[in-house]
């Protein structure tokens, strides 16, 4: 699929958009959803939305035209699945808590346990529940090509999942599925290699199962993703184990390149030759993955440069660091090269800021939280939420 960024219409509507604002574009979302639905149908698998990456619930009616289910990692996400997505969640949490568990049962069609001790504590409650819930176990294949330790679920000593050596030949009562999550922004070729490890270690138990959840991190909507290869891979897996219902639960792939964070320059400062444009947004508050991963986001109309370039800007070059409006010293990124001197009041548009942003933001320093909006296909901007002092105040007491 050609990069969604070529099709963005946000620049045409900048004057209607409040600042700061996350703007999801309906037409770009539908492109991704169409591709995901076609993979689901052609491969004969289930593809569900991981709320941990995106939970802008007012847009769920659009998702429901393409997919039926979601995955939750907490009681709140599970409740959102039931109440706003309209279907029970596939739930996995590293550790369920006694007081939450009745709500998890009420809102889930599938519950995956991370360990045998969690299974032993909570399975009796599932068994006694009024409605049937299908239970699974998270497995750890001890293989992942994710290089950033922060995002590697299979790193030695990981707290996620049960290794093959700890599984009894006959699975405990009620375990109907395996769940494994080993990817992050990964390709189908990484999935292929991971699957060969999963099958080598765990296929012995597959006859005892009904479903296999291959987790998230399948970035099938990225421009260079080999979708045909993914479909063949999944078809092959299904032909080897026709009784297994195969589930994929990506997050990022759904909202990959579906809209920017629109911000404004509020000041320009210079220190020891480094020029910083300070914005009405913050990396640490509103784009936390930039600092955590770390990665430097694309800025519309600007060239991304290595950080050092800001120190070596020649005369007549418009190279800037972009700074957040929090008091965290490291709340900045860049360099970027612009084709003109930046001015206070000018818009700065950070590309691809829909996944792992709104679900992770905070109100550190009491900074204004960006509004949340949908740019409809017909060009109408719907501001879903504008944050106020009350939102800040209500998070604390
Ligand atoms: C268990 C599980 N499922 C799904 C996902 C979604 O992954 P992604 O957004 O990379 O597709 C994650 C992300 O951390 C995860 O931990």
C-alpha cells in the first residue's frame, strides 16, 4: 500500500483545526481498515484491535464496519470494548487483581492468563461464571527480533508468558488457547521466523487447543509490508492446523499514518548557537514514544536531520530544535530543516501521531492537553473532545 502520508488532507483544513490537536483522518483510517479486512478475509483469520495503542472510542462505529472484536489489557479497556465497541474483549493482563476480576469476566469473551499461578487463582471464577468465557495461556517462545529492550517481550527474564519446559503434557482444565506476542512494528518475515520457533516448541500442544493468538506488532499497513507473504503464511498455518482459530491483535497497524498532531510555535529561543522553537505541545506529555523508543517524528514540510545539525547550522539555514512546553529539560527533539525562518504563531504538524499517543498522554505541569478531532472524508472537522482545567483537576484530589 502506498504511504498514507501522500493522501493526507490536513494541510487543506489547517485554519479550522484548533491548536494543539490530534487529528485523525477518516479517509486514511478507512484505507487501513480496508486492507486489514481483506487480510482477515483472504487468510481466514480474526484480526482484532489492540486498545493499548488506540482507544478513541467515538471513532469505533467506523471500525465496526470492518472488524468485530478488540483486545483489552485491563478492566477499563474491557468495559470500553463491551460498552463502546459493542462486543466482549479478548483480554490479557500480566496480572489480574481479585477485585477487578468479576468485571473482567463480565466484559470478556476470552481471558488469557500470564502464569499458572494466575490460572489457579482465577480459573475457578471463570468456571463458575454465568456466561462462558474461553481461557488461554500466554506462552513465551523465547524468540523475538525486537531489538529495543523496552519493547522486547521475550528478553531473558521477561515477566511475560510460560516457557515450553514448564508446560505439562496435558494442559490444565479449561485452557483452550495459546497467546504469544513477540513483535513490534515487525514484518511478515519476522513473523515467519517467529512462527517456526513457536511451532517447533509448542505445536505439540496444538491438538488440545481451539485458538492461537499471535499478538500484535504486525505492521501490515506500512508501505513496505509484504501483505501477500503474510496471507500465504497465515493460510499455511491454517492448513497445518485446520482446527485452530488464528487471531492477530495489532494496534499500530490500524491507525498507522492516519493523522498528525497539529501544534503551534509559541517562542523561539537561542542558546550557544542552538535555536529552539518552543511549541504548545510536549514530547514527554503528548508524544511520549519519541523519547521512550526513541525516534524522531516527521514534521510536515521539514527535513529531518541528525540532532547535531542544529549546532552546525550555516548562515541562511533554517535549522531548529523543537522544544516542548514542559519543564523537563530533555523535552525536545531534533534538528529539522525548514525552508523559511519559523515565526511565533506558525503551525508545526507532527506526522503519524494517532497510535500510542492519546492512550499514553499525561497532564504533567498542567499543560493543555491537545484536543481530539476527526477530519471526515467530506472535509468536515468534528472536534470530539476539548480538554479543560476540570480534566486536569479531576485526575487528582
Ligand atoms: C499483548 C499485546 N498485544 C498487542 C499489542 C499491540 O501491538 P502493536 O500496537 O505493536 O501492533 C501489544 C503491544 O504492546 C501487546 O503487548
